[in-house]
C-alpha cells in the first residue's frame, strides 16, 4: 500500500469527512511503521492502548490529521496489507 492509498482510506472515514465538512484547512501526515519499529515501540510503551492491536509481522501507516478550524486531531493506524483501520483516535482542541 502506498502513502497516498493510506491517506485516502483515512480520508474516507466518517470522522475525517465530518471534520472536512466544516471547511477547515486540513494538514495530514502519513508515516510508515515497519514490523521492527512496531515491536520496538510496543516494548518502549507497553501500556499505550492505541498500539496494542498493531501487527508485529508487517507494517502499518500512521495517518494524522489536524483540521483547523474547528479543531480536530484525528489519528489512524492503517494495516498495510488489508487497508483496515486498526485504531481511530479523535480529540477536539479549541
């Protein structure tokens, strides 16, 4: 899966669509985490719930949106093999 494909999967989620519908200016970053990095990150942060379901035998894309206004921060982890959203985190800042 490419970076662009991961961003498109994330963009099509209900929460990103909601955030974009308010007409804010979106900023998006997408970083690939390989299996080695995921294992290392889990060891460093054993209690971090957002990463507990990440695979350890292949990678994910970490896609992070900031949409201002209204003030959304949206985090997705996208499985690089299946395209499934493994975690969705949302916070509203204001």
